[in-house]
C-alpha cells in the first residue's frame, strides 16, 4: 500500500474513483440526487485541478496499482483543513483511514501547525464516531447552502496535535 500525491496526469482516474466512492457512501445518507450533485461539484476533474492549483494536497492510496482511498487537505493560516478522507467500501476498517489521517498529521507538524479541523455531516454517525475516537472535538456547527436547493448540515470538529 502506498500514498501518492495526485499529479495532473492522475486527475481523471482520481476523479472517477472519488466520485464513485462519494456517491456510494452518501447515497443513503443524503439521497442520490444530492450525492451526485456534490460529487460533481467537489470531485469533478475541474474541481480537483482547481483545489490543487489553490494549494490543496490531494493524495490517493494505491494497492496493486488500484486506487483504494483518497484524501484532500489544505494549510490555512493557523490550522489544516481536512476536507476529504474516504476509503473504498471493500477497504474500510483496514487501516486506510488511519494511514491517511497520519499523513495529514505529519503535514500539519511539518508546517508548524498544531490543529486540524474538518466538517462532518450531522447524520454521518460512523464518520463522526471515528473522528471522536481519533481525538477530534466538536467546536461548532454550520449549515452551508451549496446551491440547487441543497445544504450541508455539519459539525465542525477540531483535533489538537499532541505536544
């Protein structure tokens, strides 16, 4: 298993994988129409290319030359925003999420920062519980209008790097 930073040549394959995994995960949680809308909005080839151009780190996990997970995060002024962390259904519970999270922690430390934050859908109990287990704490909640009549109703969670 290896983690690779997505290059421009890898965006098409990464986007196809990321959209499939996102839709599969969120289909039952927010409904297919919103899952498809959000996948296109946030994980299209154009969206990934723009994220990378804007300074985000977009990484994939490969095993046997096949993508099995992805994450995306970005340094902000005082902390790192962990925007995406997903593993393919067949690989959940096998340490891939931990591998990606450790990558984010390492990046945070290398950049001299001490906090990571993320947003998690209030109905996404499995991910919410994983983040609590990792040491994240809820610091706020937010409802963001993302267009086409859809909103993201999320908790904002923060993790402090141990000293």
